[in-house]
C-alpha cells in the first residue's frame, strides 16, 4: 500500500513542477507584453507630437499664403491707380 502513495506523491510533485514552469513562462510572457505596451505608448506619444507639429507647420504655411495672396491683390491695385 505504500507504493501507490509514493507514486501519487511523485505524480503530484511532477504536476506541481510543471505548473510552476508554466506559471514562470506565463509571467515571462506577461512581462514581455508589458514592455511592448510601454514601447507602443512611447511611439504613440511621439507620433501625436509629430502630427501636432506638422499641423502647426501647415497652419502657418496656409496663413502666410493667405497673407501673400492679400498683398499680391492689393499691390497691383495701388500700382494701377497711380
């Protein structure tokens, strides 16, 4: 009767070791995914900043073009009236 108990103990120990290995593997994978999420957050933040800066540049270009067009329209009128 001692043999089945010893065999059961060995099986339980093996199962516990397998569960521990799986748990460590999962924890390692979770940590890797957390690092990926942090890297993605940094990329998204940089992208947002780049888009905002590009928007500011486009707005400034548009504004200057409008001002130039206004100046071009007014200059010939002044020159023609002289």
